[in-house]
C-alpha cells in the first residue's frame, strides 16, 4: 500500500493500482473497491437531489438517511455504506421523489 492524498483526505492505495483497485480510507478506517466507490457516488447523487431540489431540508434528508441506514443521525454518511446499502438509498430516494412529484408536481431540478 502507498499513501496518497486526494480530494477527501489521505488514503492508502494498492501499489498495483489500477489492476488492484483496493483503497483504504484513513478517515473511515475501511477498505473499498472501485465498484463500492462508484455505488457511493451514485447514491450521493440521488440523495442530494432530495434536498438540493428542495423536496425537503438538508436536515430532514439526513434524518431520512439515518433511517435508511438504521443508525443515529451523526453516523449517517454515505461514505460508510457498502454497495447494498447504496442501492437501498437510491431506491428509497427515488421512491420519495416520485411520491413528492405526484403530490406537489414536478420541480425544476437544481444544478448538481
């Protein structure tokens, strides 16, 4: 493993990267593959749409996230999710947005 610095802080990356795509996140003390990191990015995009598009406050969106993850609000962070949890976040967020659109009409999308 070699220590690197990125957009979200320091991490360790396999010396055989990109053939070996394992990264160790120092902040969260966890290993992840590229597939898991891609799932987190996608989940964040769907989650952010709930509050950035004005469907609910950011605070309430994080309450929703903590419910999906079944953790206290202070531990609700997509960076801690595995691929299955990310898929559940996407399903719940999309369902929530569709319900809100049926109830209140389609909103103008925020620039994400």
